């Protein structure tokens, strides 16, 4: 029976390089769970969910960097913690949505251990960084037996905790494109208390030129089995001045694109009712 | 000259150990040869009969010492709570106290009920072995409300309680099964007086099932030693009564039962009796000579220890148009959970604290509870009063609005005071400055200025203000036994060993007791050592409940220390050849004749000579007066000096999302005398967090099969440091109690009621809507706004 | 499932031990090394009773606060760890611990070892933290006794003393 004090027995493997990790994944495939910070994997283990083998990335050097360049954009290594990303000045300046989603996630302790890449790999529909990164158009970079593979987050989230990752692939990095001219972004979430998993979250990334929105990406979490984009709402924004009537139209469009459930955190009715408010406020925040 | 420590903001006597981390709790105990005991609980079924238990495979696991089923341990039934010891036996029958729990149960009555146990060399082995135990269950229908379990065809939880009626006000003692009295002038009850009322308000409320969530998880260590004594270490609130319960459970005389209290890592009522002590002791009896530790996990806490009383609470009130309160009629039906435990207590107290608050001409409240397949309900700080606050304080506001009266002024005019009856008929208030509390809190909160300021608001964020008053008790006399024993042993160097069972749950009880001892003697704090928490040494004491530690324990301390002082002065009077009345003792322990300091004697000399009493051959006499001095008190309280208090709260409601932000809270408490002010403030501050949690975010949720959905901190939400409002506590000492030790009344439980009632009222003020279901979540707020079609400008 | 040899330096003392791969750092510290000041509160990184400081070269103070219940001991080979007993010199209280005692920021004390570790890290990271930042920084350490009021007062008192010293 699951215990929060005694974890199930598993084989802990500590590869010292990406290549070694990939070899282990090739061997064990779905019988292995990759562990970066451990905050998700260990919690799952206390609930009885664990594979016979856990591959920890703790000994692999060079996976914890956060690098930004004007040409390459942002690169977040698999072991870069939420706090490292939250502290990064370039992230704060160029990707406010990602900054906030990392800075207010969990506790100082879990931010010091947990990773942004791990948050995305977990693919919980209420994942905060996952939501911000989807709005920002990020990509995951995998290393596998057949080499490197990049997947856009648009294609990465498939269903409830189901992703495009192959069992023998290791996520080594998340890339976020260089912000376009006029790019603004924002992230918001709703929860029961300050420290809480999100009952609802929303992120927007807009390209605004002279008050007109040239393009938009709107992402929401906890309203479907996976993090989703509200494409209809995005299209309503395209080419429009962001004013009260446009925002009203966007609010009205949200409901038909989401299918929230009732769970221990909130109700389907509430999530449906409040999602338009959250999206509207997030857009207002982005352009403020 | 004496230096006083009572009333001073000194560091607590036990803080440094805790700050360093050297303080040891039950889970930190390490003993030679200690084994680990795992309780196997029914996790899949909330209601079932156990058909068979197969230990075969589990026994094969290396390191497993013993497996125990229901028939392998004591067959005596028990009740986790000590209540039956605190009332005469005749009353036990009136209250219908039963002991229908067993160490291991064949009729599973809630998810988490204990079924069997494994003793192993360590916890991991016990866990792995537990997975191999095969248990066959016969599932039974699951009941989650009183309505469901009272149905005539429902499975009976125990033959001792037909109809699954766990508790009610017995008509032999409570006519009409109600607590209350008719109008003394007319002999009429509420329904007869209702037609004469100008305003009548009523509603049906629902109170949530909330959990104490003390930070120290439940743990007990037990050893049946080679002298045939059963020893148990744990952090109960009630050490001496638990010693008795355990002795009874295992058919031992008290001389062979030793109970040692470890540092209590929070309790709030969850430990008002036993939790896993019976299991640890049963396992220890099975492996004589080896200590067994049973340590519960956090997730076991919600499903295998007791919670607050949830339930349906109806109330109706009638008033004259000038505001005169005429009648209150109420009924609380609680959902009892799987076992009897505190079947009647909190329901009775909910009624009692209605009785203690306002000057109704007649009051009548019925109470009952029905078994349900959920964690058993027990004691949680406030014990029925928080439920009453949520209901009564809201209805008062509704009434005042209908009457067109200021709700603050109404409360000031109509609350009970000195000479009026308290929560218990026949006991009248001894002291009162509730109006002082209301005035100072209103002023510091800026109640009237805010009322004006928020009269007209715009936009989605709406501010609301609300207030509430409360009454509680200091100890439970005369309803329950109040008895504390203290022995103050004077060491030969004139320092004190204070031997008294004092339950400090983090409340500061140890510090307050030592302060009172020091001040009684007029000696430095460092000269007093409190020896507590060992049934071999300590005399009787109830423990910590009903907010009694200072009020009922303090007088025993004071009396015992006064006796020491008296004996010293009497010996000094002999040695100085002076009258006792003419003597005084200073903080340096010099006893001298008043006005003649040269005629003096050192109390240390008296103390030393009392012990080291030699025969002087030359004079043919003993040198000094023989006998070690000891002070003793067996104190029984004769009052309960109920304290009152007032709380003002401000909230901000986002009417587009229903979210509530706590802005400010001011709580003024009529403490009488704060023995250790930071501890009193600490109680009121901490209790506010619990009361606010009850009214806003906390709730134990179950699925249809009786599985608790949020038995973890991830989904059982308590307010964190960022969620708390700006909180100010005012200790009002303008009305020292004539009975309480050094003027003190209680504060431990008082803290929750004001925040609950005042925040419920503040939310009503902000939204214009009343919420009768706790917790008042954003989902409930938004739904009501939408249902009522309200738009805010 | 062989045990792995690791070296941990805890409060300045080196421990060379064998640990099982699936054992958490909390479990190893409490059950193997008897460092019972690190408490089990929830086992899932919610309550912070198990908080310790671990070395981190990216932090200005060289260390950061983590939940030991969410770390596998075997991943900590060669690391330096500080518990509440190692915050001050030779078992004495550090400024933060002394402030908690002075301000009565301690009631039952169970959350305290984790709370003083967290508060120390908080002030090392952000000596000029505002009250809001202190409150946000304390999230992840649950106290059920104090309502956080005197805990925040204690942190502020320690902050004053630390900033005074720097001058």
C-alpha cells in the first residue's frame, strides 16, 4: 500500500552522461521513469505509482543551464530548476509569462529542486510552466537512440498525461523562440490558497503593433485533459485593436473551446464561468 | 522586593530546545531492540465486514516478528476519549457513552478503520509484509449523511445505538430532548412567542467536516517490560485519564501502567484521548520485553483520527421591533462518523454556547447525531462553538438589518453579563468587559470609518466588513470533573521541583504554570523546575481541554507554592521568635521581620536544615527544624469564568470570480489577566487561522463510497502565511476575574469563533448575499451571484 | 537493488554510508543517522518539516533550502547539508533561532526546525525582503499553531539583527 514515508522499491540508475541515459532508456523503455528534480516522481511514488526503475539525471553535468541569446532565443536545460529560471533576468525581461509561471509555482523548496522541463514532461493539465510555454510557442528537444528530435508543444500534449515522447527518448532541453518585435506575454492562475496546484490557468503571447494585435497564442490549463490552445479566441484577436468589444467577444468565445471537469479543486460549472474572466484579465495584463 | 514574571513577555521555558531541533517528539524516540508496528487499515471499503485475514505470506517476510488479528489482542472495547471518566456513572448513561471501538475491528465502519497489525524489525519490512496480507471483505452500504443512516433499513453500526442514533439529548435529563428553558415570566416557549414577535429570522446551515491538522503526526511507543508494567509514550492531551483508559483496556492496575507524555506537536482536540496508543500497547503486549513504535503517516491522519462535528444546523430567532431578543429555537444534527467517541459533547456545547451569549427570554436547542461511514467525529478546538458562531452571528446580523438596528450596538446592549447565566444554567458570569472589547476593537479596526467608506463601491473588487462576538468557558466545571493535583517539593537548596501534570500543547501552559509558581513564592523563574508528563510522579489532572490549563491548573500550583511559603514562614517565626504575620520574604529568599531587616533568616538555611538535620551532642538538640518541606494541593475548580471576545474582519470579494481575499482582522479578548501575554496572543492568532480556514477553505471531501478525496495537504487547504489577513490581537485586562488564578480566564479555544462569524458577515456585507454552507468557497459565492442574477456596478 | 556507497557532510561532519536507491534523504537522515531534528510531516513536499539546506554554488550564500523528503539520498553523494542543529556555531542558536525564541514564534515546535532553516535561507537570499516577500517565502512550511503572526515577527527581528551586524 502506498506510504508517504516508505517508497516502493525501485532500481535507481545514475547515468553520468546523456548518452548513457539514452542507453538505459533504450534498455528499460516504459519500465523506467526519468527523474530530474524528483518533485513529481517521488510524490507519485508515495501514491504508489512507480516503475521498476528510475533514471536520475543528478550526475549528468551541463543540463542545468538557462541561456538566452538574441539569435537563438531561450534554452532551458532539463535540470534547470524552477528557481533558476525564475531568477533569470533574460527570462523576466523577454518572457514574462514564463517568469511568473516559474516564480509563483509551488514553494521555495520545490522551486529549488523541481525543474521546468520536468513540469512540461509531467503533462499534468494544470501544469503552470507548460501553459506559459505553450503560449510562448516552445519546443522540446529529445535525445534518443536515433539522435536528436524537436517537437513543438503544439504537438507534444496528446491527452491526459500522455505526450509525444517515445519511451526511449530523453528530454534534454526546452527551446523558446526569440521574442518577435512587439511581443508581450502574461500568465495567470487561480487556486484555493496561495500554495496550491492551479484549478485554472491561462497564458497569452501577443504580437502587438500600434495597439493592433498581429497574432496571438492563448493557452489554458485545467479545462481539458491536456493544456490547450484557444484557437478560435486567438483568431478573434488577430488584426484587431484590443478594446472592450473585442475582449467581450473573446470572453464569449472561450466556453465552447473548453471542457472542464469537476474535481477536488473546483467544479466544471465554475471553471466554465470563470475561464473567460481569466483569459480577459490575462490579455489586459499582457498589454498593460 | 520581589521581581514579578507574571504578565511579562519572557521567552517560554521550552522554546530553545525546539528552536535548535533538540526537542524530542514521540517519533524521535529510539530504544534498544525497538520494533515497528504497522496498523493495516481498510482503505478500499468504508463499510464492510471482515470475512477472513490470511497472514501466511506476510509471516514469511524476513524481519516480521508477529501478525495480529482481531482475536489476537484484548477483546475489551474502548472509547478513544476520556469523557466517561469526567462525569458520574449515572450521567454516562444519560449521555449514552459507549465504548464500542476495538483495537482491530471486524465491522469496518469508515475508511481507515483498523483491521489488523504487523510487528516487524523496521517500518519498511512492515510495509512490504502488509502488502502480502490477504483480507476478504463483505462490502456493506455506505452512509454519508444523517438522513441516509437513520433510514429504518440501514445497517446498524452497533446494537448499543438503535436506528444509528449515536447521540441525542436524553429526555430524562433534557425535557423535550432540548437544552433550554421557557420564558420565566410566561412559561412559554419559542413557538408560542413567535406570533408576538415583530421580526423573525431563520435559516438552515451546513457546517463542514474539518481536521485539526496538527503538525506532529500521531505516534505511540509502548513497552510491556520485564516487571510486568505496560509503559506507553505518546503526546496525548490527557495523560492521567489515558493512563486509566489504557489500564482498563488491558486489565491492569494503575500501579502497572505507566504513561509518559512526549512533547505535544500540536493537538487542538485531536488528542483529547487516545489515537494509536491502544494499537501500540496491544502490539507491545504481544512481544513482551521489546518496545514497539506505531507511527501514523500523514495521510492516515484524516482517515484514522477524529475531526470536527459536521452537520445540519437550523436556527430561528424572534425579536421585538425595539430589538429585544425574545426566543431562539435551534436544532443541530451532526454526522457522527463511524464511532461514538464524542457522541454528545460538541452538540451539547453548541447549544450551550447559544445559551451563554444573548439575553433571550427563552431558548431551546435540540441536538442529535447519527453514525456515518466517515472518520469518527471527536473534539476540535471550540467543540461546537465554532458551528454556533457561523449560525448565530449571521442570523443576528440578518435580524439587525430587518430591524434597522446597528448590529454592533445591538450586541453591546443584549449580550449576557455579570449575574447572567453562562453556557451552563446555574453558573453566572463572574467578570465581563465584552463592551470594552467591542469598543477597542471597533476603534482599532476603524469600523465606523470603513462602514462609511464602503457604503458606495464600484468595480469587481468589493470590500465588506463584519463582526462577531463569542463566549466560551475556562474549564468545564460543573458539567465535567475539574481536578488538578500539584506537589511543590522544596529542594534542600531552596529551589522547587513542581510536580504537576500540565499539558502544554504548544499553548504555553508549562511557562504559565512556572510563572505563577515563581510569583507566588516571589522567587526567580530559574528556581522552579516543572516535572511533568510522567504518571509515576504526577498526581491527577484532567489534561488540556475546555481551555482549562491555566484556569484550573494554576490554582493548584498557587496553592501548593503558598503552602511551601507558609511552612517556611512558620519555621522562620519559630527560629526568629516572631509572629508569622510580621514576616516577609524577598526574592533573595531572606525572611525578615517587617521594618526590622536585621532580624532575619535565610530560607535556604531552613530548607537545608530540614533535610540535613543533625543532632548536636553539645546542646542535646537537633540543629534546625527537621522535615523536608513540601506543598500539596488537590484542587477542584468551583467556577468556569467564561471569557468573551469580539472580532472585526474585512474582506475583499472579487464578484467576477467569487474569490475572497482577507484584508484585516482585529480580535479583542477579555482575558482578565494574561499570565504570559505572547502565549495568549499566540493562541488567538493561531486559532484565527483555523477559524478562517473553516469558514473559507477547509473541508474533508468524500466520494459516494466513503473514500476521503483529500487526505493530504495537497488538497486539504489551510491558509498559508500569504493568505492570512493583517491580524491584530488586543488583550483586554480591564476586568480581572475574581475567581481565576491571578485574575486569568481562558483563551485557548476562544480564538476560532470570532473570525468565523465575522468573516461570514463580512462576505455578506461585500456581496449582499448570505452564505449558509461552510466553507464559503468562490464556487459557492459565484453560483449564488449568478443564481440571483446580481450585477455589481 | 544493491545499496550504494555515498558520502554526506551534514553539519560539518562526514558520514560514509550505504543507502538504498529508493530511500529518501529524510529517511536516511532520521532512520540511519538518527538526525531526528529533521522531521517527517507529510512526505510529499507540502509542509516543510523536513527542510534542510544543501550546497549550491549558484546561490549567493552557497546554499539553498530543499525538502529532504523529495530527494533520494543516493543522488546526494558528496554534498553538504545543514539541519537546524547546524545553523549556529557549536550547537548554539543562530540569529534566526534566537529571534524565534525571543519573539515567541514557537508553540508546539514541530514545524520549528524546518521553519528556522527556511527563514535562514530566506534572509540569506533576500536580506531586504519585504513582509509580503517574507510571507511568500515562508510558503511550503506549514504551521498550525501560530497563524504565522509571530513567525513573521521573528523573521523580521532576525532581519533587523542581521542587517545591523552588516553595518
